[in-house]
C-alpha cells in the first residue's frame, strides 16, 4: 500500500463576519495591496454575511469521498481554518507516513497548482522530521469524470431556457483571470479552452465563449481578457437574448463565484435585458467523486505514475 491517508488541500474561506478581515489579511500577506482595496473586497463578503461556501463544500466533498474509499481523509487550508500546518501536525501525531494530497483546483497554474506544492512543503517543514511524505495529485482537468460532471451541470442550466430559444443561447464559461506573466508559464488557458470544448460537445451546444472573472492587481498589469462583464455587454449589443454562465474554472462555489456571477453579472444581465442562468459548479457531482476515487486507486495500487514536474508552473516575476 503506497498511501495511508488522503489530504484535501484548499484555499479556505471565512464562515462568519468576524473572520473576514483576518482571512483577507492572510490572503494578502506579502502582497502590495492597499488596505482600502482589501476593505472593498471585504464588502463582497459582507454582502453574504461574511460566509464563503468553500469550507462547507469541502466538508461535503470529504463526506462523499469518504463513502467511496477506506483511507482516512484529512483537510487543511492555505488561508483559513483548518490550517494546513496544523492538519499535517495531526497527521504526524496519528502516525501517517505517506499521504496523497488533492488540491481543490483542476488546472495548472502557479496559484492553482505549484503554490499548493509549496504550501505542503512549508507545512511539512514546520512540523519537522516526523511529518508524513505528501505527494500532490496532478491537476485533473482532462479526466472524463470532470468533463462529464460539468457537462451535466451545463445541460441542466440550458434546459431552463425555453426550447425555441435554447439553440441560440450563448454558453459562457468563466475562470479566474490570472496575470499574463503567470499564464505564459503554464497551460492554464489552453487547458480551459480544451475543457470548454469537450464540455460543450458533450452537452450538445456549440455556441460558447471562454471569458475571465475576479481580476485583481494594479490596472497597469495585464491579465487574461475579456472580462465577464465586458463580454456580457458585447453579447447584448449583438442581440443575444439568453446567457448561461458556467464557472468552469472552479471545482466548487466560493465567494468570487457568488459575488462576480450571482450578484454582479446577474444584475448587469437584468439591466441589459439578458435572460441569465447560472450553471452549478461540478462540486460533489457523482462523476467527480467517482473520478477522485479512481485516481486515488490508480495511485494506490497501480504503477508509479508521474506527479507534477519539478519547476512546473513557476511563479511570475515580481512586477511582471
């Protein structure tokens, strides 16, 4: 047996209003972000009473996966409780020697993959020589289960469009924008385009676009475009009547999905006269749970499979 535990690693999110500022301070530590900007982002959380759904959805994921596998499942976050370092410390106390780490991120990028590898390494270093060895599962964007789950979510959303208008409805996939300097060092955009194509084919809808949301950073720094709000304005100008938004870049809902899509994009669609439908994230769809269980079994009992290559998805240069 190669592994004696599974470690779910996630971004983390506040669950109460009083958590919001400490959480954002953790996220932004070491980054040159004005406090006024942080307080603006805090208002996004306060709009939902300070609670992000990401921790709840991690619990649901762990519960569903726990019904499919026999290994113990641990959970640690990058930016909020339960803290990754404390989780690794508990794993060591429980006698875990080797674990498979699964990040709640499906695609390759510095923040979505390499940074989690660095977080795990830092947590192990903090725990010391008794820390378990932790291998991180590579991004799973290409797996058929991930595609099937998203296609099912998209098909359910498209079904809400009246039949005579459904074929002409615009399917708009969204993902978190990243700086162009980061995108140049990974296959993030390429992977999202390929996943969008496969999901659209499976859902039987060929009118689709891939756009970006949740941009941050200084205005002088170029990021992936077009922005979702700009794209919606263009669609309305071109006579589109129905829009289905699919947050394909996210495994599960979190505050940015809720605020950027369910609040901002939905409000703009009302102003533009666009009929707005939002597809669910893949989340704990049975195909996702089956996918993770299969990937764990492959790693556990099959031949040695490649992990993330050393140096993949490097961090962008400061100021780039």
